[in-house]
C-alpha cells in the first residue's frame, strides 16, 4: 500500500481505532561520538520536525502504546522507557498544521475531524544504543533521523517543550538511578562512561570522584582486557553487572551529581 493510501486509511479509520483526545510522544535519546542525540521525524509537506509519537489503541495500555511507537521507529523492543510528564495545555494541538497536511494530501478538512480535536499527550523518554537503531519514518513523515541535542531544528507544536522536559527528567533521574546500559556499547571505558554523564548533565565531573562513586555502586565489572589501539596504559574495559544494575534501577542509588 502506498504512503498516500496509508494516510487516507489512518484519517478515515483512526477515530474508531484510537482513544479520543489522548496520545503519546517519545523522546528517544542515543549517544554517539560523545554527543547526545535525539531521534526526530521530518513531517511531510512541512518545514518542521517532530518527536516520534502516536495514538493509543482503545484496548491498549499507554506504556504499550509508547513501546509500540518506539519499535516502529527504531526496530528495537525491550528498551528503557520512562514516563515523565503529561502535557495538557488547551492550545497545544495546532490545528493549522494538521489542516495544511490534510490539504497537501488531497483530503478536504472537516472541522469536526478527530485529528483536529484537542489532544492531551503523555511524554515518555527512551534510552537506546545508537548503533542498534534503524530509523524508520512513519506514514506522516518523510525522514527519521538522529539530531545532535545542541542542533535541534524547529519542532512542531510544543515538542521543544516536551524535549526540554524529558532532558530535565533524565538529569533528575540520574541522581538516583544508573544510566549507561542502554546508551553505551556492551563494553566501555571509565572515561567513556564519565563523558556520557557529563554530556547529559552538561557539566564537567572530577575524574577521581566519578570513578570512586561509580565503583562504589557495585554495578560495574572490570574486564581483563584494556581498550585496543592505545598505549600500554590504555584504560580498562568495563561492563555492567546486569543483575545489580537492574536492582539499582528498582531500589535507587545514594547520592547525586
């Protein structure tokens, strides 16, 4: 089926399929070349980008809807997924954007169309390993791409606010939950882990204090191997002790950054 027919079907059948006036929007974070990135969609017929999102099926849990959106956009399942905020400003849904898109697709806008009604959205953020992601556009977009957090293009509606709130939540969670397993390769160096934390927090951390704190959490295992391609004193490789890591996710960590 062509993308145009997919859109027509989505517009025609959506009201019967989805919960009215409720959606999910996902902020998908990845880490690559020491840069924190966000996965964005380039909207069809618009000069704006958006966060991956979607509507909730009538018999679907909201978290399941977010996980479905993530799998459709990244090809991944069983990701770290965290609900962080509900966005319910009365005017957050910009009807003019949807009307313009509908006209561009040859659809005559009905002022009572379900997609033109007010939508409250639930925000989720996800942490993914960059190299495992296969970015996949949805039926309403032309492209799905990683963008550097410091070079975000113009986003539609309140998606910039959603992104900023997600980053705020991630930084807050970093004070009592471990981060790294979903963002780093299976093995990594202590400098790589520290750079990840510094990038998220947007501040420098003392090397010795960082290493002492991370080792004190007992969630890391030091490998026998050192990082290849360096000098004799190349840093050791580490991996996460997944049993202890997931326990720390559940029970929390002591001390902030």
